[in-house]
C-alpha cells in the first residue's frame, strides 16, 4: 500500500522551505525520530523570535551551511552565528569556491555563473521531452556535487551524526544542495528510497515563495532572471535518477567509503536519526 508523504513543515518567519524530516519510514519498519534533522532554505532573514524558537524550543545545536564562500561573503554568516551554543559548519559543494584566491570572495561571481567545469551535468545528452531533460540535467548536477566536493559531503554528514542536538542543513533555496545532502543522510540511515524521493520533491510547492524571496537579494536576483518555477521546482524523478546512479556504484555507503567514510560514521548517523 502506498502512503502519502506529509512534509513536516516548520512555519517560521524568515524562511519558506524549512521542515523536519522526522517520521520518514525506514526499510526495517522504523522511522526517523522527529526533532533531529531539519532542512531549510537560507537563514539570513530569521528575526530574533525565529532564532529563539530554533535554539530554545527545537534545541538546534548545529547548522550545516552549504552555501558557497561567495554567498557567505556577499550575504553574511546569518543570525545563528551569534548563538554561543550553536556550531556552524560551512561546507561548500563547488571546487573552485575557496578563500585562497587573489580576488576577495565578495567581488567574485557565484560559482555556477563562473565555473565552466560544472561536473557531468553539461555532458548529458538531453532527451526530447522537456521533463526528461529537466530530470537528467538536475540529477547529473547533483552528482556533480559529489564529484567536485566529496570532502564537503562527508564532512556535512559527519556534522549531522556528531551533533548534540537538532541539526539544520541549509543552502539558499533548500532544495538542490540541501536536497542532495539530506537525501544521502536519509539513505544511509536506512530510509526507504521512495520516502527519500518524496521528501526531496516536497520542496516544489514552496518554489514560488523561494524565488520571490531570493529575487530580493542582489546576489541571487540576476541569476533568477528569466527562470520559471517549472525550471526550478524539484521533481521526484530527478532524485530517483540520483538514487539509481548511486545504486549502480554499490549504494550511497559504498560511495562514501571511497571518500573516508567509516562504519563508525554510519553507526553515529543512524543512532542520531533513529534512536528515540
């Protein structure tokens, strides 16, 4: 029997795409524990009351920030940085996005605007149907994150497993970079692929709001010009293609182990997400 996925939306001033991934089912009949892992779009506009809710009520102790060095330089670290009990883990998913360059980060273009080597996405031969083209492009784009920055992916997953309290993982929109890292974390924890795919696709209903918010920020506005909601909305088939690509390589854990992931890392991540 197919169950309908009900996203655990957290309606909070300052964000549009925040939700708890608790209650997602695992292959052994269990479920992710609520209040352990939260995914979100950019935290820059969180007002003080929202910060207090995250820290005091939801017990957030760690934030995994997947934005690029350029984004952080132009947008700022965000209000959670001022919280003494919260650790910020910054892990960019772009190869050339470093602090060690001759040009200050605040003066550089966003990596996806300037980087000509965007992983394998550009190598995909687009199918004729627009939706297939969309799915093939984006799934390969997400594989590009893994190809470019396996160190950041592993570090982000370790930060989730080692956190004392709840963890917020975010990027700008909370759907692509965040969707990739959250998807890997859930798969390693044993969440059913169908539930991982459904959670990924849930961000689609918030894309109009996300685009409106990001368009108010100069760092993102130019890149969004001419983009449609359909082009930016995540689709279930996109994540399905990513899961299948990982399965062809032996599964997410096999890929992670090639980049330093250990059995202890898996045990910590599962204990974090699955132990009541």
